[in-house]
C-alpha cells in the first residue's frame, strides 16, 4: 500500500496533500448529488417511506423504549441491587447518558435518512463497524426476546381456565411437600404455587444448562405464533407499524395503573415500597450497581441497538427531535418507576402472606414478571378478567420492542442490498418473512427444557457486556472522531434552526471517558448465574463471551477494513482529539510509519464526512454552505 514509499519528507508531503485536497474540494462537493444518502442504488427507484404523522414516530419510539424490560428487568435489577440504591445511579445515568445519547441517535438517523450501518459508515468511515455491530446485537436480542412473548402467550391461554392454575398446589406439576400458597412459618425451603407453575409446568426446567432436555412442543408452537404476529404487524413497513402502535403503546398504561391502585391497598405493600425507595448506601460503592444502571438505561431506551437511528430515519427532515427525545426518555423512565411501585408492593404482599423478609421472596431472573405479578391476581375483583388483560399487556410491551429490533435488520438489508435482494425475493414482504424465519430458528434453543439457562446466559452477555462496549464506541465515533463541535452541531442547526445547548455539548464531550470507566469495571468480572445458587460451567462462560464477540468483533474489523482500502498519502501527526483512536488500533506507538499512516486514514475519513454532509445539505435545500465549508476547512488547518 506504499507506506514505506510515503515516508519521505513529512512537511513537503503534508503541504502537497493539503493543497491537493483544497483543490479537490469544489470539484468533489460539486459532485455531491451523486452522494445523496436517500438515493442509493436501490432508493433511486423507490423513495424512502416516512411516518404518516409525527405522533406515529413518537408512539413507536415510546413503544419500543417501554417494553418488557420496564416491568421485568428494571424491578429485577433494583431488587438484586438492594432496592433504592439502584434508583440513584439509574437517575444519574438517565440525565447524563440516556437523554444525550438518544438525542444524538435521533439526530444521526433523521439527518442521514439511513439505517445505523450506513449512517455511521457515511459520517465516520473509520468506525463503520459500529453500525453493523448495532444491527447484530439488536438481531441477537430479538431472537430470545420473542421467547418472553412465547411465555406470555402460554400464560394468556391458561388464564381462561375456570380457575387460575398458578394459585393452587393441587395440580399434577406441584411438588406438594414443597409448595405453598401462604404459611405462618419462616420456611424458606418452600416455593410459591406461582413459582412452581413457572418452573415445573411452563418450562419443565432441568437442573442446569448441561442438561438440555427435549423441546417443549407447546412452547414451540407458541413461538411460531409469536413470530407470525410480529411478521403481520410489520411486513408492510412503517405504514403498518405506525397504525399498530396506537394500541400497543397506550394500552399497557391502563393495566399498570389498575394494578398499582390495587396493589398499594394490599397488606404488606408498605414494606415492599419502602424496600424499593430506601437505599442501601453500601451498595453505591459497588461498581457493578452503576454498570447495571447504565446498562438498564441503554437497554430500556434502546441506545446502541440501532433501532432509534432506524426509526428516526423515516422522519421528515425538520422534525423536532429534541422534543421527541424528552418525551421518549422521560416516559420510559416514568414507566419503569411506576412498574417498580407495582411489583414491589406485590412483593411486599407476598412477603406478608408467606411470612418472609422482602429480600427473600422474589425469584431471581427472567421469571420475575411471571411469578410475582400472577400472585396478586387473586386479590383483585374479577381476577379472571385481569389475568388475561395483564398478559395481553405483556404482549403489547413485547411487540413494540420487537417491531423496532426486527425493523433494524430489515432496514440494513434494504439500505445496503435492496436492489440485489429484491431481484431474488421480488417483494419486501418476503424479505421480512426471511428475517423473521431466521429469528425463529435461532430462538429454538430457548424453548428446550434447559432453555431458561440459555436465555439467562445470552441476556447477561448481550444486554450488559456487549451493550456497554457498543455504547462506548458509538459515542467515540460520532462525537470525538466525527466532530462534536463541528458536524453534529451543523446537523442540528440545519434541521432545527439552532445549535445544541451547553448541557448536550458537555455530555457528548465527556460521555466517552465516563463509559470507558464503566467498561473498565468488566475487569471486576462477575460470572453469569441463574437464581441465587446456580452457576454456569466454564464451557458455558466461554460460549457467553463468544456471544458478546459476535457483535463487538465488527468494530475493529470495520476499522481495519477502512484503513486497508482507503488510498492516499501521509499527513502530519493528527490532533490530540484522535490519539485515543491511535492507541486502540496501533498498540505499538514506536513505529512512526504506522502512526503517520493511521493519521492519513483518519484525515481521509474526516474529509469524506465533510463531502457527505454537504450533499445532505444540498438535498435538504439548506444554504449554509459558507459556514459549513469554513468548519470543514478548520479541521484541515488543524491537521
């Protein structure tokens, strides 16, 4: 690639290259029409869809953010982290990470009108692997996320029985000597009837991941049904999704508030709520609590999954995304806190009935929502009505999130290979069918009798470990490498008519170091576990780390591919802002040829970003070219 030959006099080479780039500026920007993001090969024949109304985008985003994670993962992490001690880092992470990062993703998606892979590749070619990594992690998540919907369907069908089967110990699946519907003693070896229904009837779970057992054919059929529901809700694109979310995004709130009104009146509810609100201050010294809080914010809102970028790409160019950011993020966290009151009041009631401490009553893991919530149905008037309504609510929560995650994969295929893929599948509906079919096949291991252990393993390594890495590199790519003080500001000024305020500028500038600190906590590695006693064998832990690498590996591969394929001469040593990238890709800093070679690649990536942004400006009818070229030239002058 001519690295050795380019190591001649640095100053002469750099001046010549800079002069050459300046001369190319007007020519290349003049050809910007060929670089329009919304008119790739496949898009020239078919314009990109848009949301029918702004409300559809808001409801779809709220529906995606407000999912099963709000009624399951948030209370579960809060319970594991000592109750109120989790709320403090959670709220801090919401305002310092959640809101700024969501605003950033909305900005990138709406401005570029592309999915996560192609939008990140356009604005920061060096980190184009981040976009592909978001698609991979989103698709991996949707393969096992639909298993939660499968369980919800199972409970929904059984809720139409003459008597709710999880409220009695007189069933064939109950271990009678170990089952309880309420007892006076402090017998911690007993399990509630609802816990036994989930373990022995729904899952028929084995003793560990090493004992897979056979397929649960009832769950197999319901998994097919769950994917069929997802397909028929999204196969027509955002037009069909936009209509469905009017119901799926609003209905869960009616059920949550009904449960809240009922639960706070139950005996023992006060103890559960106090556990939820009163922090265990010693827990705040544990780094893992802060990591879990950040991971919950990212996982719940949908940051670094690519879904928010994908959905924002269907907006009109001047949509007010700042307002939408506040609506989506605050609605999501408010729902989590309401769900916390609902479930901890129910846990307090269960502790009162079973005469156990609050911190000893709940199951630990993905079964929390399917054990605690059904326990309180018997306390509600017309329990036979509330049970099916509750599980319909879970389906609505799951569907909204599933829509967005599957749409990420579909958008990636259409943006990158639309014309070629349509030659094979003929219609977009068949592409969506293929994506759903593959997701179904990958979900089969979770519905075996040992599938709950596979589920927990994948959730730990996908929703916590991988997600923290992706969030870090996404922020690094968009704010530090792409240029937080230059291009991101110009994007917002062109769309909204004003630059971001000081709060967002500070958060974007310092988010990467903050996330880096959180990632460093992975050194304090805590293996995945199920419940309070089961630990995974070593081979399962290795599989878990491989699952994490499935998404993370695309980041360095994308960077190395860009460095290898981009042509050009050497430039002077790059600015300090890019040194973190040098250290990441080249650990051997004693080789000047490698450092100079990388500097040139980074500069070329910046120049390609300038070309791309200018083309989007022309397409949108913006006329701030003078300030834009001045901003892009200032980067070259700094180099």
